[in-house]
């Protein structure tokens, strides 16, 4: 399995958060940015319903490694 494999996907309203465990540098930026959405002591550790899509995008942009990425949902209205 390459590092670039998507470990899991977390759908939000208009977006999907992609998580690549193999790329995570454990910087904690995501948790510091929004601990309601990103909490590794909880399952699932990413809960997109805890914030708006814009807030999620802002947090994902803090990820230094590319472990977190966002793509647009094509099935959302
Ligand atoms: S910000 Fe990215 S690299 Fe840092 S802990 Fe979160 S997912 Fe991992």
C-alpha cells in the first residue's frame, strides 16, 4: 500500500474529507485548528457535522503533509 492511498473518506455537506494515514506527520495542526471536527481519541476521529464546510476547508489547509485533502461531492445538491 502506498502512502498516497486514501485510508478513509468523511463526507460533509458539499465536500468529502480524504484521510491518508500513511502521509500523516502527526503535527496536530488539524486538531488545534478545530478539535470538534478532528479528535484522534474519538471514533470516527473526523466528524464533519461538527463544522461548516468552510471551517473544514480552513482546517484541512493547515495540514502540512497532504494527509488531509478535500474534494467536492458530485452527488450533493
Ligand atoms: S494536520 Fe495533517 S499531518 Fe498533522 S496531524 Fe492532522 S492529518 Fe496529520
